[in-house]
C-alpha cells in the first residue's frame, strides 16, 4: 500500500482517491504516525497543509519516516517539509500562487515521464522552497516558484497539487510515482460493498438501527448498504425539517415506498424553525440543525428500539469540518460531523461511506442496483435551504427561495446543452434588497444569486460557463414570477477561494 501522511491539507483524501483510482491501495495516517505502522508501505506521500514549516508548532513527521527506504513524494507543504528536513531553505514567497499556473519542466526524469515541456497545474501556497539541500536537483519551475519540483535521494517534491482536476496531467504524475514505488495495482472498489456490509453486521450484531435518510445520493446509498446488512432490523427515518426543496418530502416518500426498506416520515418543520429563530451565523445554524436532527433521531430510535444511527456522511463533509486531522482548519461545520452534540443517546453512529468521495458513492449506488435517476442527483446540503438563506431563516424567505429554486431546476431539466461536469445548480437568498422597476413603477425587492458549478468531487470547483440564454430565462422567470424579487445575479467564484455553498 501507499501511505498518505495527513498534514491537514484540504485535498489529503483526494490524493488517496487518485491513487486508488490507479489500482493501488492507499491508506491515510496522521502526521504523528510511528514509522513502525508504515512498515508495509511501498511508498509515502506527504500531503499539503495550512501551516508553514517554519511556524512554531508546525506539524512534522517522525524522523524515522525519512529512513524507511521507500520513495517519498511531498506535495505543497510536504514538498517544503522534505526540503527543510534535509537542510534546504523555505521562505515566505514574494508572490503567492493560488489557482491555475504553468510550470516549465527542466527534467522529465522518472516523476515527469510522458509530460510536456510546459504543464498546467494547480497551485495553492504562500511559502516556497528557495534553496535546495545538497544532492537535490530542481526539475521544474513556475513564474513565482523557481523550485516548483525537485528530486534527490529517493525523495521527490512538487509545489503544485496533482490530485485536483485543474492539474491537467496530475494523474500521470501519481502514475509515475507508483511506478517508482513498484506498487502492486490490485485495489478495486468492487471490494468495498462486501466489506462495508460485514462491518455493519459486526458493529450492530443482533441489534437494530435507524438510518438518517434525506433522499440524496449519499444517504440513499448508505440506506441500500445498511438494508443489505441488516434487513428488517433497519428503519429509514426521513425528517421534514421545513428546510427542504419544493416537493421533496413527497418525492422521497414515494421513491422509498418501492424499495422494501422500512420507511417513516417525520414532520418536524415547526420545531426546527423555532430553534433557528434569531440565528444568523452560518456555523451556529449548522450546529443548531445538527443537534436538532440528533434529538429527533433519538426520539424515533427509542420508538424503534434501535441502538445505532447510520448516516450517509462522506469524506468531503469530514474534511471541511476538520474531522480527519489534528492539523486541519475548519472550513465549515457540516451538521452531521462537527455539528453533532457532544452527548448523544446512541450506542454508536455508523458512517459506512465515510472514506469515500461522491463519485465513488455514485458507483457504489449503481452496483447496489439503485436507479441512475437517484445516483446522479445533484448534491443537496444536509442543513437544507438554511445555508442558502443568508441571515435569519424564516418561513417567508424559505418559501420565496423554494419558488426560485424550482424555476432553476425546471429550466435546468429542459436545457438542451449543459456542461458535462455540472455538479450543482441552485439559487441563494442573499438578504440584500435592490431597487427595481416593474411596469412604470418603482419596486424594492430582494436579490437572488444563482450558483452553478462544475466539479468531479467537490473539493475543487469552477463556476459553470452555462449558456447566457439559460441564465436569462431563469432570471426573467424569477423576477416575473416570484413576488418580492427585483434582481438576479450570477456567482462567478471558483472553489477555492469560495466554497460551493454560500454559508
């Protein structure tokens, strides 16, 4: 296997995902892992991270890892770690690099085999290697990084992120590194289903469980897995928290009535909105929603005599909530991860998809026999429309947003041409008011933002370059049909620096 050492980078699990896609088992370890735990590794990858190597308390690996005798690849922060460890120099960069950049490859060698003389890559750094250790050689440079990549002594460092899709030939870099490691290519996603089913059976044993079902891809796939493991000892609980899209409760109920899974729908809209009264901070919203979900599930579990709660949490949820690493920063608290209360009345919470990305979850869903109509649904945030209403969440704003969102979804479904990697398309209630004119009269209403993004795994995303005619139709319909809206704007922010959701 390849050991990926986590220094708190947002893309750490994406590194493992890319390596797994090349047929090699990849496991993630915390930065303070002991060398003894890595004795089976065929190679090691140091991830990126938010710290600077020269900062006090910066996470650093055990020195013994440098003596394992296997190839080591450092990415971004990891690139700087290797240089510093062997006596190189790392300083604050005169010009930081965030986003698309181009590197000139000075030497292909074994790491850049098959790549061109110039490559488009994805940079995200404020520090840079300014001097190499003795015996190391620079093999690539960019406009702001004279040492954008190096090699030496069985160690390799690259300042850019080959794991994100914006690095055009990033997968080839990992492919080359696996060749350097002489790694066995025998990993398959096919092995996941029987393993996950058996783990759930062993965890629950003869007990009962409920699954938090939203009707989205993740919870639906988790429900199908759990049903295979537990059968009649599983009950799917759908909670209508008043924060759903138009028609969502009816759609979920009818879809799961045909699956054979025991299903119960709970109307808790009033209690959720009451808890959210006066709450404007997005982090607090997520925590309030997370706790209230747990309290509802505790009540329903008691009725079902179930000791376990199963959730469709996937790894991006955990990454952004900083639940995967002692060195990571919190980007936003996901209600089903960092939003959970400290005290819960369950014997355990089971997250069978917790190490997977959305694209992997979709594959697993198809292998479990779920219809494409379900597995290809756009992601919808667990806290629902609460994080698409900027500011306090009240019923009037939610109703207005539901109308806008239904127009977006209707026009998207009718569109003849859409970007291949369109990941999400939705409306945001900004809370901003703007002067408009309707007929011959002045109007003063709200601004709705449209957010369409292209992505493969949600860890990075580009604003979607959809046709102007589609945006115009949506804008015209919203301002004509939704009372109280006077202006529609389009968000052209990529991730990073923005997140996909506004809150």
